[in-house]
């Protein structure tokens, strides 16, 4: 059975609405990437060095990342030789297979959120301004609340004008209390108050916003370290997740941000927003392969439930949906 057939069988067993979200959300990347791969396959009669050079260029332009592309091309060449593949059309399924392998490989194999049983779970959100951090916190608050959990949000971005108010708007929208202090307050003091409030209200989840200034990395690191110390002192083993929010439409710049924040704090997962707004969705693979940080959630639209837990098979399905659906 071909990889496409196996993938199609796996996908049909899963929630159709979620699968469709990945298909719709990755339409721009699919039109760009899969369309160009189809054109490439149609123009070549055999799999040769010129074929791989053009494929390499397509992958780089999809923001898969230079290092990842080089590794992927080398693996594809070996696999094509091992299987004695002559027809370029047969390479498409091998590409899909290797993309899933890239994502599922590596040392960080935990793609689910580290949510505590019968205890407070503290999730810290980091990322530069404008990437959709507050919106992500609001949407996750909605998800947790819809699961029947008691949720609080902490307005730890006390320096950006309007950040506290923006989180409060989301709090009102999803019916979740926001713990805050005045603008310009010490973020660590806000976190202390938030943890105490979460304990007294017997909350299940505390979602913590933080400042996103990268202009002075030293200050950012000190601030995040102080915030983490306060949380850890009040809740052993917390924060249970440090989620870095990145804007997929910024492409390789998102990779640079990820490297910077990985140095500044112990990032446990990525939330990649606005994946539906870019034709360069390959950035998912670059982040995963080059930083060994799992992408845990992706933004596939504007609606409240369009923030979806990432799934490598659904991602590859979204990239090759047209091909997979026509597989006999």
C-alpha cells in the first residue's frame, strides 16, 4: 500500500471537521508548494540531478529552511536509489513520507500539552508583540473552559500600551477572569497575584501573558527568569509549559525569533499563528528540525475554534490533499 493510501486511511478515521480545517488552512501553501511539485513532476520523465535541484528550490521557497532542505534532499536521493524509483510521480509520496518523518523524529516527542491531573497547570506564553499572543491565550482559554475546566488569565505584559485591556476583552468574550495590576507594574508581581488567585479559586489552568520586547535581549531574559522564579516558588514544577507564539507569515524571521527565545527561556512548544495566511507553511518543518521544538498548536483561521492542536499527518494531508483524494 502506498504512503498516500495509508495516510488517507489514517485521516478518514479521524475527525472530519478538524481534517478539513487543515486542508482549508493550508490551501495557500498547497497551491504554492504542491502545485509547483506537480508541475515539476509533469515536466520530467526521469528522476535525475536536475529534478532534485528544482525540487530543492521549491522546498527552500516554501520556507522549509536551508538545513532541513539539504537533509531532506539527501534522504530522498537515498530512498529513490534504494527503491529504484524511475517515475517522478512516485517521488511525491516519498516526499510526504519524509515530511512526516522529519516532524515525528527528534528528541522532543511530546506534542500534547503537559496538563496536570487534579492540580493547577501554569502555562507561560512568550513571543514578540504582534504575533497573536493575546489572541492565542484567549482561544486556549475558550478551549479549556469548553472542556469544563476553571481558567484564569494573568496580564503579565504590563509595558505594551493596551496589552492589559486587550486581554480583558478576551476575558469578557470567553467568560474568564483576568488577574492584572496597573500598566507599568512589575510582571513578576502580577504573576504572584495570579498564582494566589488561582489557588484560592481552585483553578485548573492559569494562562500567563508576558512582555514581548526583543530590543534588549538581556532585559527580556532577566524579566522572564524572574517571572519563572516567582511561579516556580509558588507552584513546584511550574510553569508546566512555556509556549512560544510565532507568526507563520514572517517565514524565516519566525525561525530567528524562535532561536532567540530558546536562548532566553526553556521553550517547551510552539504556537504557530496565521498559518492560513501564508504560502510558506514549510516553516513548521524548519522550526521542528532545526530547533527540535514541537509545534503544539497552529492557527488555521480567525474563528474561536480555528486554533488547532498540530498533527503531522493532517499537516501533510493539507499539503497534498488534492493528490491524496485522487489516489485510487
